[in-house]
C-alpha cells in the first residue's frame, strides 16, 4: 500500500469523524425533552381529556416533537393530591395540575376565587384569575413554580342523599368540600364540613362517610356521583362556589429548555389558555347533568328568593377571609373587590 493511499484513507477517516461529530452536535442542539405530567383525575375526565391532553399535543406539535410528554393521571406517580405542588417544586414531576386549596393556608390569595357567590361563569372567572395571579401571585405565593394556567370550574352545586333547599336542610349533614374556604362556607351554612380531595368522594358517599358533596356537574360523570345520590341543588344565575386550579411547571425544567422551546411553552400559557380551560371545564357540565336527568334524579333549581337565604348564610365566610388576609400580609378586601370587578368585566 502506497503512502498516498494511506494518506487518503487517513483523510477520509478524519472527514468521517468530523462529520459524525458535527451530526452529534446537531442532535445535541435539537435534543428531545421528555416531561412528566402528573394529575389527580382519571384520563377520561373532562379536564384531562379536554384541556391537558390537547395542551400536551399542541406543545409536541409546536416544538416539532422536541418536547414530549408522559401523562400520569389519577396519581399514578404516587402520593396524594395534596402533595402534587411539592412534587412539581421538587422535580418528582415536571408539570402538575392541582388545586392550590389542597394545601390549606399555603396559597391564600388564590382562595379569593373560591369565596361564596363570587363567580359567574368559568371562562370569565378564569380570565380574571389569570389577571389577578399575574399581578398579585406570581411573585409571591406562586414564585416557586412556572405558572402555565390558572382557571376555575363551572358553577358549583350540592349533590345529596336527601333534598337540600334551604341552609336549614344542611343541619346534621356531613358535607364534603374540597378546600379550606369551601369548608368554611359549609360550616357557616350549618353543615358538618368534611374536607377531602375529589377522588375520595365516590367511596366516601357509598360508605356513608359523607351524606353530600359540593361539585360542579363536570366531574360527576367520571365519579358516578349521580348513581350514588339522587338530589342535586342548583343555584341558577348565582353559582354557590367554584374551585381554583393551577397548571404549573418545575422551574428548573423550564430553565433548562433552549429559548425557542421556552417560547413554545410561553405561547401555550397565560390568559387565553386559562380562559379556554375554564370554558372547556364548564362545557362538560351539560353531558354530566344529562346523566342525572336520565336516571330520574331530583334536580332542585332554587329561586332568587331562596338563593338570598344562602347568600346571607355564607356572607360571614367572606368577612372571615378578609380578616384573615391581613394576618397573611395582604389586603383581602381590595382583592375581593378587584376580583369581582374583573369577573364582571369579562362576563358576557
């Protein structure tokens, strides 16, 4: 073999090595990021199916497949719903969907959306919630996470084993509520409040741990609530309550993304995403309500005069929350007024 041949082979080998290194650098610069999303409801429930899955699919599409998701519904990564917020802060999950109210007292400003008779519809309340969050919460109680969305569900109502028409009908009733504020409200209205996350509701109803629960219609289909109770008390035009939801990302996960992928996350976060999540959540109410109708359940629609009794009974909850806010270091009255004004502004 000639010296020239050896030289050519050496050059060819060097070129091949350089090419492989170049391809490696390109692959590294366009590496995939596989993110774990953890949440507390079954995958077929309206928000996971109608909000979370489409959101993940949109991120994957907009990132040209460079961001992918592993979806863990119904607490499949372990733990309890109240632990989701720490799981995303600690990096056990990259993204979580949760209720700030599952950790009582930790996110006091988010509770403003849960006060009695605050919301009108979920889309308006969710848009208002995002605006309030951006102004008052991102740099305070939500500073440890990258906030993707803030929203509420549709009108909350009472589902019970016995008919509930007036607050007096709640006396002696073990009523499940999801959060600290809704438990305060239930107690103020005369019920025996029982706090628990939503996945525990079906077993608790079937075993008699609770006699009634407050829920939006939306989740009653997945929970089979209408098969466990026969009475449903609605508050037409003046929803009893709603719950505050948070979709959040681990900050370190977000920070390690290249700028173009951060832009993808940012473009699929915020006010419009939050408002749509609320709209989708409330849109699922009708189908779940139809199940109760087809079962022949007793759907009680309160009159404005009857609702006035409930508003009077729940008013003390708002006063108590405002008084507590001062101890938490913020002006609760101003936040309530701002929330009401924004909800009214966005209500169509």
